[in-house]
C-alpha cells in the first residue's frame, strides 16, 4: 500500500510538471482559464490511465505508456497553441527530452537517501521547478528564437529523443535498466545538457553580434542622413547669401537713386521726381535682422521667420548662440530648420481663429538649451519611442535627422504634447 501511494504521488508530480513545462515552452492561443481547464483535463486523464499500471505494479509498461500517452495528448492539445504544427512538435519533443533527463537524474539521486521513493519524487519536483523557473526568467527569448528557427535544430532534438527514449522502450525492467546503464545514461544526459547549452550560448552570441551590426548600420545611416541634410542646409545658406548680396546691391542702387532724385528736384522736375518716388515705394524690401551671433543659425531662423510671417504665424525669437560652438554650426542650423519647419506645418493646420504662434528660445550657458513651442491639434500623439510619428508619405525625415543629431552629440531630446501645445527641448 505504501509503494502504491508513493507511485501515485510520483506519477502525479511527473504528469503535472510535464504539462506545466509544455505550456511554459509554448504560446497559448486562448486565455488562462481555457488553458488551465485543458491542463486539468489532461492531468486527470493521465492519472486515470496510469493508476491501472500502478495497481499492477508494472512500472516498465508505464514508462512506455507515458511516452505514447504524452504523444497522443500533445497532438490533441495542438489547437490550444499559436505555434505551427512543426513548432509544437519541437516543443513537445523538448518537453519529453527534459522529462526523461529529470527521471534519470532523480532516480539515481533518490537512491542516495534512506527513503528513495519519496526522495525521488521530491527531487523530481525540484528539478522540474528549477527548469521552468530558469526558462521563464532567463531562456525564454533564446528558446523562442530556437523554435522560430526549428529546421536548424530539429535533427539534434530528434536524435536526443531517440537516444533517451531507447532505454525506456527496449527494457523489460525499467528500474534494472536505470541501474545497469547508470553511467551511459549519465553521459547521455550530460551530452544532451551540453547540446542545449551550446545552442543557447551560440544563439546569445549571434544575437549580440547581430544587434551590434544592426546598431552600426543604424549609426552609419544616421551619419549619412546628417551628411545629406548638412549638404541641403549648405545649399540653403548659399541661397540666403545670394539674397543678402542682392539686398546689398539694392542698397547700393538706392544711393544712386537718391542722387538722381536730388538732381531732379534741383532742376525743378517735381512731377518726375514724385513718379520715381511712387515707383520706389512699390518695391518691398525685407529688413535683415540679427537674431544671434552664429551666422548659420541666424540665416536659418531668418528664413523660417519670414516663411512663418507670410503664413500669418506670429513668432517670438530669443536666441543667445555664440559664433563658435562645440557642435557643428551647420548641423545645429539644420536642427533649428527642421524644428521650425515642423512647427510651421503644425500651426498651419490650425484654423485662423485660433492663436497661431511659434516660440523659439536658445541659450548657451555651458551647455546649449534649445526649446521650441507651438499650439497643435488635439490629434497629435507621440510614438512609443517618444518621437512624433505620421502616416503621411515623405514626412518624418526631419524628425529622424533631429534624433540623429541628438544621438551623435549625446544630447537630451524631449518631445511633449500637453494642453494643446507641442514642445521640443534639446539639451546639448
């Protein structure tokens, strides 16, 4: 009677932990309640069948039956998982391999104690629990990668299963087989553990190498993006210089015009002089304003302030930026241009009855603090990375360029949307 109770206890622990391990390795398709209900049904069915073998004290047939029963149950539980059929079979074979290794280890460790049947059960439970905890805490991402790339590892897992199950299927006395082939079984368990460890370690290294390569490619892409943006900014600045040169020519011509006007007045040609003045008044000139000492940033701000005013957007500019900066002036001017352009686009979407403005401040006291704020629509949201996102094709390049600048100079970039106001802070 005592042996029957110990066998039922050990069988219950094994069945329950096998099911728990299997569902820990896979991704359930349905909710927790459905998964728990299915697991309970499988557990009850397995115990009901195995109880008959315990009553006959035929543990050898039970070991074979458990493998067959678990295969049938595994196939029946496939609809409960999100994995494909092959991936589910991969998980299933892994569970069987782990179960057979635990049975071998717990059997021999239990023989070291005064009451081996109960020690076997306790050690088996602890080993199952240890495997499940290690998987959930440390190995889940690596194992999911193994499952997703199952063709690379399928032969290894199948060979492990065939080698381990061989000793459970050919024997007429499972206890005697476990004792007789103790060291071959230990070597087989060690080989299996080494194989799994090698797979996980290799995947971890390859994943780290791939992540480093992806990061390098991303940094290279950001450098190319900054270089292209800087080239575009250079062209804009050259255009602004051309415009400034044309303004200087206009000023030079105005002196000649004033001399001509003075001559007409001295000659008494008043009507002709008035006609010349009328034509001159019709020519609109844009006064050049100095916002900061840095020429590149000043040119960019001047350009976009004029653009904003043409769209009826008020601007409030307060800049204290030196001519020499610890960062590239063209790249900073590009950041200011992208921020200003994005602000103009955002404010332009507001109705004319709303308050339309753009505040730009930048001060340099040791570090450079740049901030731009403008009203925005309520639908504006930030993405998971904290950056604004848009579904419009061709947009978002400026935001990526700003993020690349922040990454290059290890700057702090913060976007915020609060109370209908969009704000960007950049601390370099």
